[in-house]
C-alpha cells in the first residue's frame, strides 16, 4: 500500500479539540473530518500524520476531553469531470444561468468514487464554458438537491452569475418550495419548524436536530390531507443538508419513502420530495423570475393510489 505522505505544498493541517472523553483516536477523526473513513484515519495515524498534544499515539488511543489533535491530510488532485451526453430537461437558460429540472436518481456533482454520470457531467455537454470555472468538481453549482429528490435547480454559467446567486442565497432571496408527501397530517396545518441541524452524533452520514447545530428554519403548509398522509408545500428558509427531510422527521411526519429519516414505502420507490417552485433574480437584468416543475410520474401515481 503506498504511503500517504506528500510534499508540504500538497497538504492541509487541521487542529481539532477532543469533545468527548475516552473516544478512540481513529473514531474521533472519522467523525470530525468530512469524507474521512475510519480505515483512512487509521492509516494517517500509523503514518505519523496525526499527533495528540504534540505526541504520536496509536489508533486505539482513548482521548481525554480537551485533547489537542493535529492531523496532516494529504491533498489529492482530482481530475476535472468530463462532459457526458446525459438527457437533461432545461427549463430556462441565458448567458448567466441554466435552470434544470433534475430527475430523481441523478447525483448533482462528482464525489470520491463517483466521478461520472452526474448532473455536472451533463451540464458540461451543454455549457462547455463551465469547464473553466474555479470550482472544478462543482462548476456552476450554487445549491444542491439530494440524489433521489427531483425538481428545479439553478446553475451559474459565469463567476459573476455565481457571485450573484450565492449572494441571493445568503440573503435568503432565493425562494425554493418543495412538494412533499408525509406520514400523518401535521397540526397545526401551517407552521414553522425552527431547530438546529448538525451531524448525527452516532451516524456521521446522517444529519439530525442537535444542540449546537446550525440554525435552520423550515415553513410548511398542508396542501391536501389524504387519510393518514398529507401533501405539504415546504419552504426551507435556510439551506442545511437534508433540511426538509430532517425537520419533517423531527416533528413526527417523515417524508414518505425516505429510508434514511423514515422508512421505505410501497407507494413510491424513493422519498416523495420534489423541488416544485424556484424564484430568484436574474444576475444581469435583476428581473425576478419564477419557475414551476410538474410532479414526476412516479409521484403522481403515488397520489392517485391514495385518492382511489
């Protein structure tokens, strides 16, 4: 197995403070460093790239609360994603932006172990200029949808457009409304969920409502009650990872078909979550535009089966 050491110019150093007493060093690193597996953490420790209070320790070393952990992480050079001819529904485009209607099952951007077949690869085929973007692995991407969430997403075609959209998102001037089918009928039928979201304390691949998490706010309105289910219009005011799914599960009304935060459903083969409406200002003209996407066929069929 090759060494993980790299020249200094290709590494980054993280300084972390142990926040739990008696946690193993390798477990701590895997929990605290995004994208780092426990086996990779163990290799870094064994290579001498991790110190605890200035000294080397074994992966099994149990940390004292408040211990100072310094990890030197080798940087990896990732190749730019390639253009691919993947069918894509373009709702709108101009010199600044592309609005796409993403199908369920399509990952938004490449990630380790998943370098092709993404929305970014499809976008590069219709907008080759994205290959020159600063964000080489996520060119033009200013917000995301989960792989199994369908619907509208806006992409920036230039750095100027990207800056405008990022500013609008930060100032909460981009309005996104989802349609979700949830278990049960929320009471009251219209409300706001305000609960901080962070990494799940026991499963780092999940998010959860946790003390000390990032501020998160979601508004909802019951659009239709269907027996033991309800169709909601949901507007995430903030933009945390998995926010809509986490917040709805937290109030006892998980999204139907969400195997991560709820349970699978015979009604639909994925989570019933669709980015239905998207409104923002066009970067050049400052004109407010709004787009809507009809429910995909699988979600329409789920509703028909409940109404019959």
